[in-house]
C-alpha cells in the first residue's frame, strides 16, 4: 500500500495529475516498457552470435565451390594459376605460419620482459609512461606500420641487417639466411608483425602477472630468493597459462594481420627456404588479388583462403581466451 | 684457500669457513645473475619502445613537410604535378567512422547492457565468449564478409558497406566495455531507483546507463579510434575514390586506403603525400583517444 502511495507521489512530481485510471495506465506502461527493454537488449545481444554465424556461413558458402573442386590439394598444392584455373594455397599458408612464428619468436620474449619490467622492477615514475608507450603501439594503424616498413625498415634490412646476418655472421650457410637480400621479404614481414603483436602480448601478460598474489612473491623472498629468482620460480610458473594465452592472442593478431604484411612481404606465390626472399600470407593474398579476381572460381578460391584463415584464427583465439580465463578464475 | 684443500685438513673451524665461503660465492653468483636479468628487462622495455619512437620521428619529419592548407582543402593530383591534398579522403574517413558508429554503438551498448543485467544466462556466456573471439578475427575476413553480403548483391561498392563492416568490428569492443562500466555502477543505486517505483527499463536507462555514461563514451571513443585506421575491411567495400564523393551508395575515399595506394605507388610526390596522410590519420586517432581520456577523467572527477 505504501509502495503504491510512494509511486503515486513520485509520479505526481513528474507526470500529470494522478487519477485512478492514470495510475493503472502507468503500471501497464512500465510493464510494456520493461518488456520492450528486455526484448531489445536480448535482441542486441543475440546479434553478436548471429554476426559470427553469418560470417562463417557467408564466407563458407562462397568458399564451397573451390573447396569442393580442389579438396585437400587446396591446402597442399603450390599451384596458383588463375588462367588455368588451378588453385593451391600452400605458399600462403606456409608464409602465414613462418611470418607469425618469426614474429612470436621476437615479440614473445620482449613482451614478457616488458611485462615483468612493468609489474615488478620499474620505478614507479617510469611505469605509467612506459605502459602508455607500449599501449600506443597497438593504437598505430596497420597501414602506417606498412608505410614505415617500406620506407624505413626495408632499407635498413637490405643495407645492413641482411648482409650482416649472411656475410659477417656467416649465417648464409643456412638456407634460412641465404640468397640475395630482397628488401620485401619474409623477414621484413615477420619483424613488423613482431612490433605489432608485442603490445597485445605484453598487455595480457602484465594483467596476468598483476593477478599473481603478493604472498607468492613474499614467500619466495622470505626463503632468500633474489629478485630474478622470485620472478622465475614463483611468479611466472603461477601465471604460466595466462602468459601462454597472451602469446596465443598475439599469434591470432599476427596470423590475420593484413595491410602491413601486404606492403612488406613481397607477395610472391612461392615457398622459399630463405627468410630474405619474398613470400605471401593468406591475408595478403586476399588483399592483393580479391579486387582483380578474374572469375568465379578465382573469387571462390580467395574466399576459401579466407575461410581457412577464419577457422585457424577462430581456433587460436578461442584457445587463447580459454587459457586467459582459466588464470583469471584462479585469482 | 680453496674449498677442497680445506676439506683435506679437516679442522672444524676450516670446514666452517669453507662452507660459508661457498655459500657466499653462490649468493654472489645468484645476485650477479639477478642484476643481469633485471638489466635485461630494462633492455627489453627500451627495445619495445624504440619502434614507437622511430615511427613518431619519421612521421613528423617526413609528414610535416607536406601537411599544409592545400592538403586539407584540395583533391589528389596526378603524379608529376606535385601539390594537391586528400580533402576527399579525410571527409570520406569521417563519414565512414560516422556510419560505423551508427551501426556499432547501439548494438554494442545494447548487448553490453544485456551482459551486465543477465550475467549468467546461456546467451550471456555465449555472447561474452563470441565477442572476445570476434574481437580477434582478422579484419580482412570482415572485409570479404561485407563484400559477400553488401557489395555482391547490389553489384557496386559503397560507403555504406565500408561503414557497416567497420561497425561490425566495433560491436565486440563496445559490448565488453559497456558491460564492465555498467557493472561498476553500485547496486544500491539501482535498488534505490526501483524502491522509488521506477520501472526496470527507466532504472536501466536513466539511472544505470547515465551513471556509466562517461565510461561507455570512453569505450566508444576507443573503439572509434581503433577502426579509424582500419584499411583491410575497406579494400572491397568502400573501395576508395579519387573524386569528391559523399554519396553513401557509391564508392568513397578513405584516408587509410589513400595512404596504402600512395605508399605502394612508384612516385615520390605520392610518397610524400602518403606520409602527410599518415600524420593526419595518426592525428585523428590521437584526437579521438585524447577525447576518450578526457571523458574518463570527467567521469572520475564527477565521482569524487
């Protein structure tokens, strides 16, 4: 009863004069409002799974003709000939894997180092600026990484780094570092990818490290561990699965990164042993050829490349999220 | 005197000394290794920041020379003529961002509200997971998806398709930040509104959403800053346009696309324009991010 009175009072303050009918109308109104509100937020929320489903169905359906025609050989054949109508994506798949692995090889230790530095060692005044600068790396658009790569990174690689690795360090005996030093190369793409996925890995890793309980560190210190030993034996093992999740998130970024790689990798449909040689990735293959696709089959083949990329990144991301969640739940 | 020779003589005091000496040596070694590793962490941090510094330096050095009044007011010129600008691309980018926000923000905020209100339903768990996964999907895939659905059926490229593709990319980001921000609103506030007889929807919209607004605005701006520089989804949707066009149903120019096309062209004048475009694009992203920071600060200022 008092509830009703209070509602009337509240209504009186804002709305028209309450009569018996107007109160019941407001009640009906709020009920309808509640229902509309509940439906609409449910509707918006359902749009997310619908969107994901639509992406899979649309790309999958478009990819189907090529996948049906070429079957497994689509993944294993290196023959990409739009004129003859043969499509095999092996070089692009190889390039995607190699460039991403190269990126992780460089970025993961660095990112781990930065994260440990920021969560454990850095003096307080340095923490904010460094964390901000690393986060900024993630805000730079990828086309700008590409631009910078073309005009700054590639000349440096071609003039100094590649000759140094091949001749001065005599790594040229390995096929990995042999051959002429093209500027646009797997190495250039891998390095730019490393820079680009570093902030993602370090952000997740830092979060996970901060979630490690203080007592864990204090116990190790009490046992006489040095600062490094605390990190190595107490903190990192505790945060391991979260760190792996962060690295996998970085991998997801690297696998699908398009513009910077397209601008730097040289776009040649060939599997070359050397990191100095140009290559292709799945994403850059689509970016390069899609608008010039010569026929339905060519288009479908590109869609199939997109579909493979979609499946791989979906799996990597899902696994990564699961690992990070796992650590967060232990908190 | 080394540890082994002491062990031979076997005097108690000597053995004692040997043990402490060995322990000291181990400790010294561990301390040295610790300092070494801490030093390495410093090096890692420096190495991580180095590329950012280099990029900023090059952007300013190479871009600032070509950013002038003409750059903002004129259109692109053929190579060889020099001069010209990216007026159409700048306007095109702003239009695309507006379309993307129009599509992405309502859906994202609505879905975020759902996640915050119904935390444990099956749908909520699914949406939360899929939003995170969607966030990591390659932007090029979003491009071919939008092409298949929005460009292929109508047989022409359009600003609308580009905007919707980018809007779809905004959805997961906005969803997650909205959820987090709405969750920060104290439950007592919601209860107070309900106790005063507010209906649920009015409580949600005029009390909860309003309290969380600062944070949601920040999240929205961060998402806008992130899609402002996206290129891959626009390649086959907005396509780019060398002429002035603001038609939503036709191909439209965009700053990132223009930078890409100029960067891979063989002309020096266009390279200079690409750097200038990059500087302006970073400027736009920076201004949006700055606005996001201001929005955050205002929220915390009001909360005190």
